[in-house]
C-alpha cells in the first residue's frame, strides 16, 4: 500500500506532510511493538521499502503469513475468553 492510502486509513490525509509522516511512524512502531510483545516474531508485521519508481516515496507491506498467525491466535477461545464467531 502506498503512503497516501495509509494516511487515509490513519485519518491524517488532510494534515501537513510532517504530521502525516510522524503519525505513520508512530502508528507502525506501535503496531509492530504490540505484535512483538506477544512473542510472535522478531520481524515486524508491517514494513516499508522505497517505491521502485519514485525513490522519494515508500510502499508499506503487511506480512500475510504473520497476519494470519496473529488472527489464529486471536481467534483461540483461550486467548480472549470468548468463543470464536
């Protein structure tokens, strides 16, 4: 996903470039920190890399294998104390 899409998801699409960058960084860091705190992986759930066509921009990637692993853990009744839907 591109930065513009991520900005919209985070609700900062209309903010200044500095605010958007800071919010993306803080949000992704928090998500990856929570993900790591449950002991799933050393690698981040969400990573970024330079866009191959525009080296000024980043593309954001969610590791599907880790997202599925997290979903399975959260769906376990013993994890939440609730029955899966």
